[in-house]
């Protein structure tokens, strides 16, 4: 759990344990592979390789070149001794590491291409010898915006799933998928709703959602007061700059501020000190006391932000329900021998992040798994 915040370590452990339980019940003859989409620093990918029985290789895909290069060059310790990874000697060599690859995923096809490339490399490198079609589990932890939807799009395409692959030329196919979506504000235009309206007589969705509603879903993960201060004080700071005509080298001030530790928000003066040091200007040049004219604005902003936090879970719930309905519709229309269960699983604790959909996984697993 090196280099992870306690929150991230908890999420990674929980998700890997959950995937491990699914894996134990998969009806596969010779192990399986995992693709972690939007893998970031590869924390989950490494944990999966470490704890999931029967996994023969993990592909960590990410669209950030710098991150991928860095991870690919870092030597991570080998998985724990005693954990079973490969069940077949012929494929044992590919089981010892996570493969980091660049992949900016904007469609199911792009994802499938990246997985194809990985399997071709394993075949060329003679780490993959048996001819049995390889089952692949898709996972994604906090895949931003449309990314987690593209993962599901790849899964619901009949031609990419294991049961269809077995009759075709591709040597691998998807068998299950566990995605925890986030950052709905980054969804592409037109991605809500994706499911059909509940009533056939309706041509419009039951709930219409303005693009702006997606911004409600950025829900604070810290205490309420701190969360409100973070947003409101930053907004006030920008206001002060405008009022005072302060120019910041034509650079975006909020971008340059970066993240502050919670203690920066203890008082307005401490906050200005932190801001001043980041922006290279003295706090005095801004203002050390909150001008009375800004107090009503601060209050209005706080109320607006709290309302936004209250509406966030509703918007997220609508998005998740829509996604699950859509997956079920698509899988039902596939007319396949194997049927699937599509579930919303509250994977991470709801304490501290009440109702946040960042804690809920969209899980698609073969129906034979309890
Ligand atoms: C919120 S981070 C989560 C990282 C990691 N899964 C974790 O939980 O620590 C989202 C990651 O997805 C990657 N990402 C976002 N959009 C992507 C895309 N279209 N294709 C591939 N990666 C993407 C980002 O580079 C980032 O590393």
C-alpha cells in the first residue's frame, strides 16, 4: 500500500477482494486475465495480481503518457509468495507482473485494440501458448466521465465476449466487468440517458437532465464545513483579484493554487497566506480581512454549494440506474447462451461520503455466480 492515501488503500483493498470473490466462482478452465482501465499509478492492478487467485496477467491501461512511462520504468516488488497465480505451466511466465500500457480510450473498439495488442505481445513473447480462448475481466476504479461507460460498451458488445469469441478468430473475450464510475461532469454530450425510456409510449426520458446538473456530482469527500470553505473561499479570492485589478501573469489563478492541506482553511488569514505563497504575491496586496460587501456573497455561495451537494446524489443515482438498465437491455438483446446479472454494489463505505456514487460499482457477472 506504498504511496497511497488511507482512503485509496481502503478502496484498492476492497475492490481487489471483491474481484477476487468473483474470480473464485468463474467457470474457467485455465485461469483468466484482468484489464484495469484508467489504472492511474497501477495500485489496483498490482493488488489484483497479488490477491486474485487464478489471474495470469494484468494489463494496466491509462491515457496519461507520463504516468504510464513512469509506472513502466518502476520495478515493483513481486507478488507475495504462496499466492497462486498461474495454474498452467505453459502460461506461467506472464503471471509475474503488471503490464503498463498507454491507451487513451474513447470507444469500445479502442479498448479492444489495446487488449488485442497485449495478447499479441504475449503470444510473440511466447508467454501465451495454449490455444484455449482466454477469459478477460474488465475493471475500472474511478474511471473519469465517459471512460467507465466505454468499458461497459465494450463488455455489452456480443462480439467481444468470451462466449462469442470461442467461435471466432480472436483468442480472448470478456467474461465479467466491475467498474466504479466517477466525474460524471466529464461525460460526453448525450450520454444520459443511454437506456430506453421505461414506457414504450414515451419518446423522451423520464427525467430530463441539463448538462449543468452533471456538475452537482462533484461531491466533497471531507467534512461539510471544510468542503464549503474550500469552494467558497477560492471563489472569494478570485472576486478579490477582480475587484483589486490584480493580474496574475495571465495565468489561471485557481489552477496555480493547487491543493491546500485542511489547516490552510482554519482562518481567512491562513488561507490568504497559503494563496499568497503559491501565487507569488503578498497577502497584504490582496486583503487580510473579508470585506463586509463580500459577506452576503460568501453566504449565498455557501447555500448554493450545499444545495448542489444535496442534489448531487440524486443526479448520480439517476445516472447509475440508467446505466444498469441500459446494460441489461443490451445484454438481453444479445441472445446469448450465457446470461448475466447486472448489479449496483455499494463497494466502499458510505461513512463520510454519504450517498456518493463514487462508492458504488456497476458489476456485470455471469448469472451462475451467486
Ligand atoms: C481518477 S483517476 C483513477 C486512477 C486509478 N484507477 C485509481 O483509482 O487510483 C482516473 C484515471 O483515468 C485516466 N483516464 C481518464 N480518461 C481516460 C481515457 N479516456 N482513457 C484512458 N485513461 C483515462 C486518467 O489518466 C487517470 O489516471
